[in-house]
C-alpha cells in the first residue's frame, strides 16, 4: 500500500466529481467554465504525478492497493511506470483541447456532452494506471458508453448512429478474448499455488508477471490478448471502424480516438510481458502484421480526397510502424514506439481538430471544395504544415527521434523489414504533401474559401501548446527517454531472465506476493 497521498486516485476521481457537479449547474456558460476548470486542474494533477516520478527507478511507483472484491481477490490497484507516466498528462491535455474545440459547436444537451467528456477522461486515465487485470478490464469496457453517446448524439455525419454502433460492436468483440485471457491467467495462478477458487484467484499484474506459464498456455493467452488489442489499435483486418468514426463522429471525439492508442498500449503493458516466451517465438507475426497494416493503410491513404478519412488511414499506418518497433524487442525500438504513441496524442489529435475547424467553416473536408486555403487562413496553414512535418518525421520535430529509433530497432532485428519501413515513410510523405499542395496552395477555386476566417484566438491558443511540444520534443527528446529507459530495461529483462520461484516441501510452485512485487519493482 502506498502510504503517501493517493495522487492517482485523485486524478481518477476529480473528473468524475466535475461531471457530477455539472448536473447541478443550469447556467450554460457556467457549466462550460466549470468543465474547463476541472479539466485544467486535472492537467495540473497529472503533471504533479510526473514531478513525483523517479526516473531512475524501473518499477511501478505511486502504488495504491486496496481490497475491492475480496471474494474474488480483486483489488483496486493502480500505479505508474516509465511506460504509462506521460500518457496521463497527454490524456488530460487532449481533454482540455477537446473541450475548447467543441466550445461553440455543441448546441444541444451541452451539459451532458461535457460530463461525458470528463467521464471518458477519468476511465481512460484508469486504463493507463490500472495494475489489477480485473480493474483494467472494467475501465477498458467503461470507455464504451461515453464514446457511444458522444458519437451517436453529436456526430456530424448522416450515419453517426451507425458509426456509434459499429464502434461499440467492434470493441465488445475485442473485449471477449481479453476477458478469457484474464480469467485463464487468474486460474493458472490459483492452480500453481494450490489455492481455492474463487478466493485465491490472482489478478495483480506485478504478481502475474512472475507466475510461470507453460508455452502452450502462453501461446493461447498471447493469441487472445493480441486479438483483443488488435481490434482497439486498430490493425488489419479490424481497422474499418476508425475511418467510419472519423467521418461521422464529432471531430473532437475523432481526435481523442486517433490520439489515444489504448490497443497498442495494451500490447506493451499486457500481451507481450504476460506471455514473454510465446511473444518471442511469434514476434515475426507481430512484425508482419505491423508491416502489412503500415503499407496497406498508407497506400489507401494515397487515394483519399477527404482530410478526415486520410488522417484515419494515416493513423492506422503509423500504428503498424509502432507494432514493428515493438516486435524488434530492442531498447531503441521500444523507446521509439512509446514516443510515437505519445506523438499521436500531440500530432494526430491536432490534425483532426484542424480538420474540424475547416469542416465547421466550409461544411466539407473534400479536396474538391478546398484549394488555396493558405491565402485566407495563413496561421492555420502554418500550424497544419508543422503537424504534417512531424507526422512525416522531419528533423527538429518530435516525429524524427521516434521514427529514427523505430527504424534502428527494426534494422537490428529485421533488416529486410527496414526497407518496408523506409518505403512506408516515402508513402506517408506522399499523401501528406499531396494534400497540402492541393488543399492549401494553388489558386482559390471557390468563393466560400476566399471568405473563410483564419483561426480565432481561442483556436490558436488551443493549437499553440501542441505545436510547441512538437518542437520542444523534437529538439530535446531526452526529456521523455530519461523517464522511460529504466522501465524499458526491466521490460526487456523479462525475455532474458527466468522466473525465480519459492516452493513448498512437496515441490509445488509457491509464489510470494511481496517477493514478486519487489522483484518486478527492482528491489
């Protein structure tokens, strides 16, 4: 149990308190101000978590562990390490940006919309901090209701209810193998320790990471976890929900879904560490799946004429690149993968919000309705081009160190795939620059474009923070790498060191919870 102030619980509970308070506020401007204030304080709280984090310590920190459902041995167990740490402030920042982006566009059920955004922020943060697998699955599934209503009630497309249903059904399908895998892991621990079911089931991640698992069981669990997380990532062939949602959902919700890649996080946090031997033996499958997704989505993006759909396929292609980096099982590949996931929060989210600003002014993101946007909207064009350069991995942007590390990790493990990665980078530059050329430069073809207003002060400030982060992390990426290295070193060590067990006199494997947690935390 963490004897210090429960800062993580406060981070998870504060947005929920804000959502509850909105029910008692009738004045709409006051409700908006309250929601923005709650989100702003939440951002400060997550930065406080970063401040309290010790980057030299490779294990879980700020741990909180309380019995929740004793009959099933399910605990409220939360903590952060170098992998999950920066996802907390990024999630909080994205929530602030989403609130500002929808400030004047949400005109009905506004308080309900604000409350759902705060609830979604809370459960997303819980996904990143949960260390009990049952608790993780609960919050994983709780992300569905707010997203369903946010898409179905405030979507901008005619098929918004279809998009909401499609997303929900895909996520429910992906949740089934996750639940089976979690149950199998808990049963395996109870069997090895000779415990009774259900009171001796074990869902604690630090303990399960050190619970021995036969290769056949590992392969089954790895397959189940991989299937569940592939749907959320998304990877081929489960990717079709993202372009649909990008076209039909409110742009701020599309930005959140594009930016927060919970499925890829699940690969790093759960799927690979919990079945390390199976992951090592089948890492070629991860690499091929990632490379196929990367090339396929990139080529599809080349043919897109709608900015939101193009951004959706570009995001899918980048997910494939991240998976290839993870499958390299190198420190460079992992550092690049985690940084690229954080880059999604900054770049993909900002680009989708810019698409929403264009949609709001012009009523379309189709190239046929664009052309010459740089003349009436120079500030927006500069910001858009900066984020595009980051997406392409141009030096001095945050995309460059991430893609360089991903390429180095791929080159060390899969030299042949490094050529595929380079080809995907060229394709990515092609679809990005082609849209910039046709949509922002050249002559103005429509009178509506000539009369478009450039970004307002609120919109400019909304995009200024991520723009500064693009440059800051591009020039000083070590600020991220230093907090990740110790944790990623421990992560890689699992694939080279056997699990050390204590045994009873009858030679049944026996696990010491305290010893296992200490082992994972590097004590």
